[in-house]
C-alpha cells in the first residue's frame, strides 16, 4: 500500500530528517572524539568523509524511499521482489527498536536533570556522585524513561504532518537558537580562544590510523544512515522535490551542529582548565561543573539540557516512526494504536538497560553491563551492517535510469556528477564501512 501521508513542504522534510540525524552522538560524542583525535585535523577529515561517504549513502536511502513511496520493508520488496533484500528493512526496524530501548534511558536521564535544574535541585560540586545516584535509582530511571517514551509515542501517534513535522518545526529552530546562545557565552569566557584554536587549527601530527577510521565512522553514523530511517522519511516526500538539495541541506545542518558543538564546548572547558570526557560524563558531570563556575551558569546549564532533550527527542521520533510505518504499511488508521503499543514495548525492552547501573549492575552480557552490551550490538555491529547492505543494494538492484530520474528531479545533476555519486556509493562507501567495522571489532 502506498504511503497516504506526505510532508507539507521540503523544509518540513529537511527539518525532520536533520532532527533524526542530529542526536546525542553528534553533540556529546563528536566533541570527545575531536578532543582525542587531533582537534581541527579530525574535524577537517570528518567534513571530507561526510561529503564523500555520508552524503552518497544518504542519497542512496532517499532514492529507495522516494522511488517506491513505501516504508522500509515494502520499499526493498518492491525493488527486489522474490528476494531476501527486504531483510535490510527488517534489520533497520530491529536496530531502531534496540537503539531506542537504551536511547530512551539516556533521554530519561536528561529529563531528570532538567527537572532538577528547574526546581533548583541540580547543584554541585559533586556531580559525579549526583550522576551515579540518578542512574542507580531504579524507580527514577524507569519512570523518566517511561515519560520520555510517552512523549515520543504521542508525537508519532499524531502522524507525519501533525506530529513529527510539526514538532520538528519548533524543536529544530529552538535547538539552533539555544546552540547560538550557548556558543556566544562560551566564546566570551577568558581563555576561550585556546579552545577555538584547538578545535579549528589542524594538527595532522596527532592523526593516526585510528583517528582516520573514527572520522569515517562518524561521517555516516552522524547522518542517521544505515537503519533505513531515511528510506521511510523520504517515502513521504513529493515526487517533484529535489533529493540532492534536500540531502545537501541536511548534511550542511549536521555539519553546522558539529561546528556549534565544538565552539560551545571546547572554549568553556579550556577556559576553566577542564578535560572533556567521553560519553555520559561530558554531559552529566563535566559540563555541569563548567557551567557552575561561570556567571548565570545555572541558566546556561538549563539551556544546554533543553538543547540535548530536543536533539534526543527528534531522533527518537524517527526511530519509532520506521517501526510504526513498517507495521502500518500505509494504513494510517492503525497509526495511533501502533505508536502507543510499540512505544510501550520499547519501554519494556529498555527497562533492563535502565536498571543496569543500579539493582541489575551485577548482570552482564559478554562482559558488559546490559546498557553497554545493547549499545555495542547496535553501534558496532547492526548499524555498520545495515549501511554496508544499503551501499551494495542501490547500485546492484536499482536501475540506473531510475536512479538518474530520482536525482535529477528539480536538480541540476549532470551525468558526470551522477557517475561520481554512483562510484562513491558502489566502491568508496563499502570499503570505508568495512574498515570501520573491522576497526570496531579490534581486527584493524
């Protein structure tokens, strides 16, 4: 069944797709990797790889979804009937289910911190202990995760236009405005330019093979490709809209957010002589300590937490949408019931991750806490596999004439640019994904 809903405009699609791409990884993971992988040199590599690898993959997913006007599973089945390729769509659905199960736990932590900040109960100096208490509290962690999933399900249940597009039209501009405010404050601190220099001045002597592979991995994971979310989102796009311009806008917005994240975080931590740390520590321990030491720090910390919440929610919408759309198969009468049902199932599946730092901390999978094990499965195995299969599928199973038609719709794409895109997707992207995959497994 063909999709019955569509984005009201290309801007609505761009904001929703950018919201899907701009998540926690782009904001807290990116600055840390930059900080440990060569600063400006890494950022330059990331920019180049995003254009050479991430953009071709993004366009590949767009051509699958828009050409069929169907959700992920049905789109692959339509292009390659009678084959097993529809399992790429199913892989994306399973990946998003697992990803959202622990992603919602982090969303719950952010909600808890935001509530504490609003009530004046977010005070230092022992932010490491506070964070430990928040994630170890079984009732608080599970209830916060549930609230996060209820918000996500409510938006997706309202539909593509009234729910996802409407929410992103408010959240994404708000996210950029909050980023600009935070960036300006950070850049006005004493010694801030040292952080700017570190972030934007390339030092290629600090680059090594691992840094290059990290830049490759970040280039396509930061665009939300590999899980067929963009297949589903592009299926709601009108046939006369430009895929190339839309993809270019999404990539540009993503790069701007990465730039803003660096300019908001590095000047602040360098100004106060603090080392950025990885993962949750940067958001929940280091940055609260930094903001506490500057004028009106509590206000700017609330701004930062609100920014993180918007980024987390807009990504969560897309993860739930691919699952709901795949089950509804274009029948919008099923949307509300499926959004709430799937949302609650994801919440239930995420409870072990929410408890894995507290009462279930002694339970491990392959030597990892439950949260970390699911994260490793999704980020290091399922997402690279999905990206690799999509990079193979588009050149192998889609006719060149169809691909050319999709890319040339309202776009000045000549044959040379088309051939370049196809070469990057067919040869460069799979090799890059394989290198990243082998690196994450410790083989390279």
